[in-house]
C-alpha cells in the first residue's frame, strides 16, 4: 500500500491501458514492452495482495514468440510484489479461468492477443472467481502504475516463489470432457479441428479423440509466428476445405486462445456464433436447462436470431460489444447462455468465459443425440442479409466528423424499421466496424458503402 507521505495523484476515470479484453498491443512497443509489463505485474500484484496468506497467481499463454518475453516480465513483477507464481505453459484462455478457481489462486493471467496476428500480444486477467476484472479494478491498476517503480515492493523475505505446473493441460482436458453428456459418444463421427496454431493445439484434438471421434487436426504446428495465420476461426477456408477433402461430419475452428469457435457443416458451410446460440438455446430449453428465459448477445447479433428466439417465447438481451459485458448481463439477469456472432459463447453452467471447445461439444452432442447431420442440427434460422466492413484509421475520431454523422443519419433513415446499423470503434485495434442488416440487400450495400466512404474521407487509413 502507499505510504502516508506519498503525494496523492488525481483519480483515473477513463481506462488508458486496458481495452475491452485486457491489455493488448504490438509486441515490444507501447504497453507491451518488458518495462511496462513489469510495472503492470507489480501494480496488479498490489491490488490482489490482501491478507496474511501466501498469494498465488497462475499464468498461461498462447504460442506467440513474444510470450517468451512477456511471461518472465510478468513473473518478475508478481514475485516483486510478493505473489507466488505458477507457470502453466500454453493453454486456452478458458482453461486459465477454470484453473484460477481450481488451484485456489488469487489471480489468473492469460498472455494472448486472441485472434490477432503474432505481432500483437496481450494480457487478460481473471479474479479468484474466474471472472474477468471489473472496470473499477482495471482503473485502480492503472492508477497504481502511475506510482514510482519501487512503490509496493515486497520485503526480501516476502518475495514470491516461481514454479511450473506440469499437469495443467490434463486438468483442462478432463474439465472439457465433462461438458459432454456421459451417455453419448462421438464414435462414428469424423471431426476436423483447426487449432489456429494456438493455445489449444494439444488439448483440443485430445478431447475430441478421447470422446470417441475420428479426428483430423490442422493448425497444430505452432512456430511462434503462424498463430491465426490463414487458419482458425477468423480464416476458416482451410477448415472448410479439409471437411470436404476428408468427408468429415463437422469442422471446428478455434481462435488463437480458443475462447472462440466457428463451425462448418458437412457441406463446408459456415455456422457462426448466432446459429450456435440458437442451437444451444433451443436444445437447452427442450432439456429444461435454459435459465432466464432467453440468451444474451451483443448489438452485433443478427436480427434473424432475435426473431428465431421470439418465435419460441425466448428473449434476446443485447449488450455492448465485448464478452465481459455479455457475462455481466448474464449474471445480472440469471441467464446461463450468452455470446457473440464471432463465436465467443459463454455457457455459465461450465465456464466463466468463452470456451470454444466446450461450445463445439454442445453441437456435437446434438448430432450424437439425434443422429442428424450438422447441416440439419446447427442451422436453425435464416439470417437477415448483413454486411460488415472494417476500416483502419490513423488517429483522431472519424466518428465525430460532421460528414460521417450525416451519412449515418441518412443511412438510418433509408433503412427505417426494415434494418439497422451498428457503427463502432474496435476495443482492441484502430478499426471502425460498420455493420448493417436489412431485408433489402441492395439497399444495405449502398447505405454501408456511403458510410464507409464518409469515414475514409474523415481519416481512415
């Protein structure tokens, strides 16, 4: 804690380092340099070091080259603040959330930039309950980072200890398998799984094989540079091609830290997060497992999902973009299913964060239960025509430009009640996302193009 003789600093009211999913940026630059990561670890250690017990933090990572730099910097920061550090190696983000609770840690850390390319990296934090940190806690961490480098250091006798945990992967494998009904088996099903050369490259194929599937694994040769490169949930062509080549029953594509999943059916057609939510909501309602009378998703969810749920007497609660906000709404409204179109699905009966593998197992369970193909089981509604454009920008705020505001207003008026627009900044990269939905695909294309043109004129890269 700070001494009484320290000069108080003005309170931080807006997050400068944390984004929508932890701290993220270009490796070895900005917030992702060893010095900044060291100070981040020290500040986080101060926040979570409370009480007289030995404090522990568990750290996992994906397969990026920069993980070798960030992991020791964080470790030094935590040890300097008096926390014992347990290094778990490459593991999915949901495994870290689970193991934080299982190992009775005060804090869990995942070193990953999720679906971003290898040049980026990030740090995600989980509290002792396995949930991501609140805005208030992140603001407190940022405030403490403004203190001097020696603030809050532990005495020599109180320094943290560091050890590696060898069985963490096996623990997660058993956890994931428990999300699949014991009465069922994947025997007879051929599954392509694309691990994006990321954190799940060992555990995901093992889980599927041990449950009985014939597994064709791709994206399982990480080299530090190829994570998410033309593979995984953001680049699904390899998975789709492999499903057709091997005549698989289903394809499963995870992202770099395996908290997202995109599926394709036996015909190679994509099944996104909206369809997965519809499947699980429908299935769990029939099994009397769905709580809260509906599901939670974000403003990006397709209107077709909303209509599908309404026809079954279920609601769609929308939040701002970000899985942390989906989780907050789920907890507030007593719901146990939520997610995003990107395939970031949270099933709170099993996990406190998105788990791509556990989510995929729900679709596989429906196939095993019914004996029907993925095309029949996983495609539950016809989505409204939608269009998403991502525009990079070079600083400033293009959305504040009068011309952009006028283009958005004109577009909303043209679409009326037959469609909708969602224009927002990404929380993890300098990108503006322009998303629209409408019954009239041609009109939608024109409206989105006009808005994108205005944004580019105002300063997009």
